[in-house]
C-alpha cells in the first residue's frame, strides 16, 4: 500500500464518525464512511420494493455509479430510524456485503494522490475491507453513554424520540452487528482499543492523533 490506511471500527454511536471526519480533515486523509453504503442500499431496496428472494438479481442489476450517486444525493434521509433498522438487517446478507466491500476496496485502490491516506470507519474495516491497514482502532463506550450522546443529538435536531427508544434501538443494533455470521463487528487483531466512555470528544481526538503520530511519524511532516 503506498498510501496510509487507517481503520476505525466500533459499535453504533461510539463517536467514530465525528472522530474520523475531524482527523481526516486535519491529516488530509480521505474519509470513507462505510455505513452509508448499507444505508443507501437499504433505502434503494425499500424504494424498489425488492422481495428478499430477488436480492441477488437486484444486486446484479444495480449499477455501481448509480448506487454511489444515489447515496450522495440522498445522504440526509439515509439516517432515519427506518433506514437504519433495514440497513442493519440487510448487512447480515453475504451477497450485500460482497457487493459493498468490493466498492469500498476499489476506493482504497484508486485513492487520489492528493490525499496522504484514507480513514475507513465502520464495522468490518480492519477485519474485512482492509485487513492489511497500517493502523487499526476499535472505538467503544458503554451502551448507556452512547445512548445519552445519541439522544442529546436527536434533541438538538428536534427529533421526537424518547431516551428509552434510543437505548433499545442501539442495544438491538449492537446485537445484530455483533452476532451476525458474516463479518460481525469485532475488535480487529492488533487494533488499538479505546473506550471513550469517560472522555470528552477533544480528549479522544488527541489520544487518537498521538497514537497515529507515534505509529506513523512521517505523517507529522505532512500536515
Ligand atoms: O455506521 P452506521 O451506523 O451508519 O451503519 C449502519 C449499519 O450498517 C450498521 O448498524 C451495520 O449493521 C451496517 N454496517 C456494516 N458494516 C460496516 C458499516 C455499517 O455492517 N462497515
């Protein structure tokens, strides 16, 4: 690999999205939010009223360019509770995973020279998409802490949802993501594990940045 590849895996609402976004910007890395592909797929699946038994032919007829454009255009609506639940359900299907992982691996291969590297964030980044990554993180925090953070975010966005519902949805998603047969969420081998339950966002950023600079010192000169 000529460019640096960093993976950040972890459960829903562990803060890995905001962290990856911030660090990518600071280090001039491309940020790949892998979950949005499962969300986009779920939304298209629903929109096209695909029957479970038609999944294989739906995938073989789905043009990658159209799929990627669809995700870009519909980005905002892909975070609804309905899409989130369906994404997690469809993410269990091996044919869906193979289709999406291939697209994501191509993104790494064709990375524009202007970037110092790429940060992949999701569930299977260090285990399946980029097992040879230069540096892997597993970011987590207690379920209740994650639920509180997500609930606060929803309140800010004026979304009408109770804390209990947020907690239960996250718990359910954790179970689905960790117990599925294909590419379950797990700590990748050699990953640096960070439990950020007691850290503020900025503290986690600094911890992760220090680890990146200590493991890949040449990056310091490039930022
Ligand atoms: O990361 P995000 O919460 O947007 O992902 C939505 C869902 O997509 C997850 O709950 C998970 O089931 C699935 N996903 C996955 N593998 C990834 C990223 C997301 O299975 N790499």
